[in-house]
C-alpha cells in the first residue's frame, strides 16, 4: 500500500542472524500520524522488524541487513543510532521501568541528552506523564520508586518515559500482553490519543486489539525456510473484512497460528 | 461459605458436588497397585542421610566457633583501651608495656590505598568485560582475543598464591634493581591492589551480568549512549554486588600477611599520615606474625588476633546491612 505522507519506509529489506534469514525483502510504507499494527504468527519476525526502525538489532552480534530503511527519506543505517533513537522511541513487551523514582525514570531521556535545569525537567516530566494519562495517579508521589506501581501504571510510565524524549515515532512491542484487560484498554485508549502527534507501530498477537486500535494493518508470515515476509498491508477494516490473500483470512479467522 | 454451626444442616450445592466427586473417585479395589516395596528402606536412608548432613553442619560451625572463640577469649586477657591506643614496645617479653595502636593505623592506611587503587580499576574492568567486550564474542580480530586473554587472566590471578604476588611486588616495587620504592606504604598498597583486583573484578562482573537486559534496552532505546547506560543504569543496579566484592577485598587486605611481609616492611612505627606513602609500616596481621614468631608474646598476638577477627565480623555485618538496604531501595520498598 502506498501513502502520500510517508514517515517510515523499507525497500527490499532483509535481515540475517548469522546464516539464518529472519526477514526477506520487506517493502512497506508507514504513514505519518497513524497507527500501524503488525500481526502474524510467532517467529515471523514481527519484533525483529519493529526493532529495525530504532536499530535495536544492532545490539545483537551477528546481525546483518540488506536493503534500505528510511525515516523522512533519510537512511536509518547512515544515522548515528543514538540520534535515531531520539526520533524513534520504543515501548517494550514487559513494563521495564528503571529501579529509580518515577521522576528520575521520566527525566532519564532528557537528562541523557544534557538537560540539567531542574524546572525544565519538572515541566517535561509533568507534560510526559500527562501525555501518557498517568499523571493524576502519580503526581503526589513522584519520588516513589517506579517499581512500586502496578503493571498497567508501569507501562504507562514507560510510555511517558518514551514521550519525554519527544520522538516522532513510537514503536510498541506487544505493549499490553503482560497486562490485565482493564489496563490493556487504558493503553489502547492512550494509543488512540497519541496518534494525533506520533507515528505509531504496534506489534500485537491480539487480533481484536489490532482490529480496534489500528488504522492500518500489516500481516507477516514466514516462508518455508522460516524467513519472515510481508504478506499483505492495508487499511485495518479492509484487512479484517476483505483480505486479498487467503492466508491472511485463514490467520485472522484463527484457523492457524 | 457455610452458615456456621447454628441451624439445621442442609445440603448445599458444594456439598452435592463434593458427594458426586467422592462417588466418582476410584475405590480402593480399583486403585492401581502401588509399589510399596522398599519404602521403609528409602525412608531409613533419608533419615540417615539427613542425620549425616546435620552432623556435618554442626561440626563445621563448632570448628569455626572454637577457633574464633579461642582467639577472642585468649585475646580478651590483654584487650583493653590502653592496648588499643599505645604503640607496640617492640621488646622480647610478654610484658605489660606496648599495645597495637600503630598497626591499626597502618592497616587503615593500607586498606584505604588498596581499595582506592583496585576498586575503580576493578569495577571499570568488569564493566568493560560485560558491557563492551561481550558483544565482541564470536567475532574475529584483535580485540576479542584480547578480551578472552583478560578474562582468562583474571581467573588465573584469582587462584595464584598470595606470596607470588608478594614476590612480584618485591621484585618490581621494593627491590632497588627496579622501581626501588623499598618497603613502603606505596609498595604494599600497589601489590595489595594487584592481589584483590581479581576479587573485585569477578564480584563486579557477576553483579553487572545479573542486571536485567531490559534495563539496558530501555536506556539505549531512550537515546542514551552505552556509557550513560553503564554508568547511570547498570552500575547503580549492580551496586549491592559490587559493594560485596569491595568488602571482601577489605577483609582480604586486613587478613593478608605474606604479601605485606615482603612489601610493607615491619616497622612498628606507622606512616605519619595516609599520604606518607614512602614510609614502611606493619599491618595488624603482620603484627600477629611478629608477636608470635619473633618476640614470642603470645598473649599480645592473641589480643591482636581478636581485634582482627572482630574487625572482620564487624565489616561483614556492616556489608550485609548496606547491601540489603541498597537492594530493597532498588526494589522500591
């Protein structure tokens, strides 16, 4: 699927772990300020694909890539990964706050970038916590350890922590899979609000979540050699009601995977 | 669930379900034949084995307690405030004159410099080995080879007898043919640092390895550099383990004799200050050796030994408190 306002794009992108090919020739455009869900069976390379955009795969030794990946038409591979990660934030599968106070967690990104002014940090922390709809719950205990919060609060704190860096893109790797249904719903509402200002890619195993929370859906599968590839990409309602490929239909109706 | 003792007993749904379950359960006749043979014997072996384990535990504790207890009880005879605050007289007899004050001072100076040198060096080396070198594994080139050499070296160093470190320190620092620092605080401190370096590196390495990968990923994903991640996230989270390593090293320096026998000298006079690096001195453990072997003042040797043991116990208790505090702070309690 082609878009007018493209934020992220991959062209013939492949990734290898040593000799094993994990992704094959992925061509996709991710539109600006919209939510794109990535679905597919376990092991099809969804998470690996997501981690392409902030180059977290660099941390794994033996990873090799092919093809091109761009953000605003600039190659991510030619950017400094630290600088790239200012523009591309990430929220992980399990809430992973640092063993620090709530304030220090959110202030971590700006501090790393050199913001020292206490008032400015306080302002960023409040704005980010409000943005992640967790401010009202924690505003009186910003000095409390983040680990004392509930799982759902921790995950929203992690989203606030990502927002504090003021990225354009937020990558979410199954952000609600470790949470209960109420917390999950809160996260989904939050994602809807965030799309006004951010380009969001969310990897999910949950079909309902993809159907209700995303604008566009990309379906990944693995080939016989277990390399992941993009099967189909389109508007979420179209993918879920009228998929072009039979294999997509079989997956979303739960007949495999 | 039940209404208590009062009232007639009626059959609730739960009771009915339970009754059904009981009926459905296999009766004794249908039950599969169980292996009963040897059960009594196995129980007996179990009891015997646990009895043996219990005895071993008691024996170990008893042996340790009797060593510590003997020294402390014997040492208590000479232990008083005056003994702690007067310098050794250096005479041959076990007379009343002379204490151990200068050896306490020398030990403190020695511990200070050893840790100042080996602490930062060891922690930095551990960070390098875990955070930077690990990703080199499986690659070819000079750095990966260097890293495995360093790691192998640390393991070997940890097992080298301390007198070998002493010999090395003597040859390199003390002896006039090399650096010519003679017997001095600096010779002893640098050699002592070499001795405890592997202890600090290994303890720190284990502690740093135990820091969850998710912390590192979160930090890097926020645009922090590897160094910022190591310094601001990994190191604080590993602090309890690192402190344990450093305290173990303090204990090692306090109790070590062989190394300081050939590098620190043995003068009863302590260095003038902690910065008086060129003066020789005598640590508490060395003092015990001199008292027992040279001047035959066994009562004073016991007294000094008692102070040594109590210091070690105190340091370990302190370490437990500090690292437990840190750990619970990290867990957010």
